């Protein structure tokens, strides 16, 4: 699996999310400042609600922009068998005979992309799964704690 192509797919997905969030924030800001949304009496909160929503969407767009910037600046390196897992690692985890693919990223945990016929989930080192993987090496077998459910797992591959 090409990590460069995978990283490009993650960035493309985050760019699309950023564009949608930016568009939503601009539209909500326009609604919040529209003349028709001025309060008609002290109980009319349409404009106030729209401004709160616009602020939240602006913050979400700002976070998405930071994620895109961090992924664009992420140096990719190849991990060999003895290297401990860290940010930028592509990990294949085997749990009960099934393989799952994860990319350890600096942000945007939960982002899922399809790449070369596989689904790859971005996780961060601070996520519960990320904390269990960072520092381990390819071939390590361990007990994976999935929300109180324990499973035997092994690191089938690290790239």
C-alpha cells in the first residue's frame, strides 16, 4: 500500500470537509447578520442562535484547516520491523483472524478513506487505540482493550 497515495487521499477528504465547513460557516454568518434576523422583541433569538451556530462552524472550519496543514507537513518515513510505531505509521492489525488498517495521524481521528481496495481509519496517538499501538513493533502480539472487551491482537504489518 502506497503511503504517499494514502496520505493524498486523506488530505483530499479533509480538504473536501474543510470546503463544506467553510461554506456552511459563511452561509450561517450571512444569515446571522441578515437584516431580516434582527430581533423583533426581547424573546426573538433567531439572530443570536444563528450567530452561535456561525461561531461554532467557524471553529470547526479552523480546526479542519489546521488538520489539513498538519497532514500536508507530515514527513513520511518507512518503518522497518524493529521500529516503534509513531505518527505517520500505516498499521495492519490482526484481531481474531481479521485485518484492520490504521494510519497514525497528527489529527482528524475517525477519518476513513478507501485506498487500494481497503478501508483505512485515521487514528491519533492520543486515542484509546493509538495509545495501545504507539511504541509497539511489527509482529508484537498483545491484548487489545476495546472498551472493556479484551481481544488477542497482533501487529501484522507496519509501514
